[in-house]
C-alpha cells in the first residue's frame, strides 16, 4: 500500500486506511509511539496494562475475589 504525505495545517500527515488499522489492532484515538531508525518510520502501539474494570468486563463484569485458594504445599523456606 502506498500513501502520500500531505499538508495538515502547519504540519504534515499521512492517512492510513481502515483495513490497515484493523490489521494492526489500532483504533481511533489510540496513542502510538513514533520511532525512526535508519530512515524507517515506525508507528508502535505501546503496551498498556489493563485496568481492573477492563479485566472484569472480559468475565461479564463478575470477578470472584472472595474465597480461599489452594496454592499447594510450601516450597523452600515458605511458611504458611
């Protein structure tokens, strides 16, 4: 795919097609890091930890935070 650099106010910009953004899992208003190496411009979506609310949404908004868990027998110098 090719695109052109165009004037955008006092800056320059390029348009990226919807298909390319979808393939890269990039949405409107996402933050991207711009890196330049040996004349190559790279747009990188930075890693971001999910919030508790985002994690809960993956489970239908219900997290089982109560109760006890069996972590197995102690190893090494662990004391339970």
